C-alpha cells in the first residue's frame, strides 16, 4: 500500500528535511522511519556562478561571458564587480547587469586584452558583490595563459645512447611545439611512451634502483641550440604518471659556442638543480635564478622515483625537454675607471659566458676608436679589464665596451 503525504512549502527555502514515522503491530519493527530530504529555492536572492573560467584563445584578446543564475525567490541586486590579482589591469567589465529577477539568469561580459603581458600563466579573480545573504561576494577564478615561444633545438646527444643502452631514443625529447607538446598554452604533452619519450635500459637486470649502483655510463644529454641564446628557463614533461622510471631530480650546465660542446663550466659556472613531479602531461616550467647566454645545455638526471610510486625505477627517463624564449639582461654598464701610475683599470657590468670588445679614444672618437681587445672573456657579474699601454702625457681617455662581434 502507498502512503500519500501533502507538503506545503510556504515560508520555506533552501534544504529541508523531515522524518516520517510509521507505527504498526510489526513485532520486529514497531516503528519504521523514513527520512525525507529535498531542497527548495531560497526565500531571498541566491547567486550561482561558475567557480572557474578558462581563457580559450591562447593569449589573444577575447570576450569572456560569465553566466549568473539567481536561484532564489527574490530579486538579486548586483552592487559591483571587482577584479583582483596580478593581471587585473588586463580585464574590463563591459556589460554588467544591475539586477536579476527571481528564478532567472543573466550574464556578465568581460574583455581580456593581453597588451603588455609576457608569455606565461595569467592570474585574476572576479568578485561579484550582491545582496545574496549567504554569498555576498561570489568569486570566479580565471585560468589560462599566454602561449610561450620556444627555441628550436638543433640536436641532442645522449651518453647512454652512444653507449648502446637507451631503450627509447633521445631524439624523442626534442620533438618540440606542435609535435611533442601542444603549441598553445598550457603546452600539454601530445603523446606518451615509445615515440614520445626517452628512457634508458635496465642495467641492473630489470630490478632494483637504476642509480644504485650508478651505471658505468651515467645518463647525460647535451642539447645544441645552434647559437648562443639567452636562457632563463627549462620546460620539462615527465616520463610517466604511474611508473617510477621518470627523473625526479636533474642538474644543468651551460657552454657557449666558444666553449664548445665539451666546455661545460668553462665560462659559465652557474649549475642549477630542479626537482620535477611525476606528471607526464603538464608542462613543468623551472625559472633560472640568473640568465645565461649559451649554445649548449647539459642535462643530467640525478635520481628517479624508485620506491615512491612503483612499479619501475630500474631505468630513468623523461617525456620532453624545451627552453622557452626569455629576455635575458645583457646591459653593459661601466661601473668605474681607476687610473694607476702606468695603467687604467676598467670595471664593467657583465654576464657569464659572454665576451667583450674593449675600445678607447682620447677625444670620443674624433680620431677614431682604438680596439684594445676583440674577445675579452667575462669574469662573471663584474669584469675588470686593465689597459697597460696608456700613452705617456695623456690627460684623459674614454673607454667603450661592446659585446664581442657587434
């Protein structure tokens, strides 16, 4: 048999609950209980907006439409819309509704202009202030970014591949934007495993930790960018989400064209280490503490995820490696000029890995600039050059420093 109940919602709003008790002569269950749950529109205004909104144009100008629902039984009045966050200046509200009737919907249009923004993530939060008593400030998080540009990689050389012990080829690491990873933000990987990753063999017989003991031929990659470029970041895609073979720590060293592919550490001492997470899809971007100018990059995996997320760990691998274009400061500033008895010491701001041409003139070039050195190696952040051949009787001398080859 059925039991029919009558319900009067007058004066109710939001979640409701009740318990129906049925008393009978059942010896085991003399009182049976039935829980009744439901939800009604709020008596007052009740705003509903998406928690997150994504940019879809890869960093180009676009208009975002935010749906706004009033689930309540009273008019929703929107007092104001605020935009907060580092990139708030790049968003403008174009069509803000003043109010939304009960049980109705509307939308807010916001334009995004990327002018002045550099490639990378975009962060902003939309705040809608209204007369909703429960949510007076509704927030919407913006997700998205501006597409990066990446340097072309001329070639990659693997020490373990040369030693005959790579299972997947090292060239899989440099397939680049549009092939190895999406050319548009957020640059997710476009494939996995054999044709999209590099991994060594298992020198310990397919068991145990690849790095214990360290193999006789240690894994090491040399990336050739074709010419000296400004580097300030490395992009990394992991080997696997559920296999411990992925690199979880790696180091970098750099060499210029003049240093050659075996000259790591010769003119650039900077050698950072980074610890990626176990993610084969998302691009992991690691910014350098300092910019460098280099042609060759040595990438050395130092450990894998052995013991953290089995199976695996008897090899080491990676999904893709790239270098995003960065504006690296190359300003040359003469900091001081000190005259000795027979010489002049010139101190100027410099960068690791670069060489400089030094000139002098007694009259700012009226008689021409004399080149003192056409390839003076940087000494780091500051470089000292000593002019030992100052002509006798010269009362003043002007100096000029340029990047070598300019």
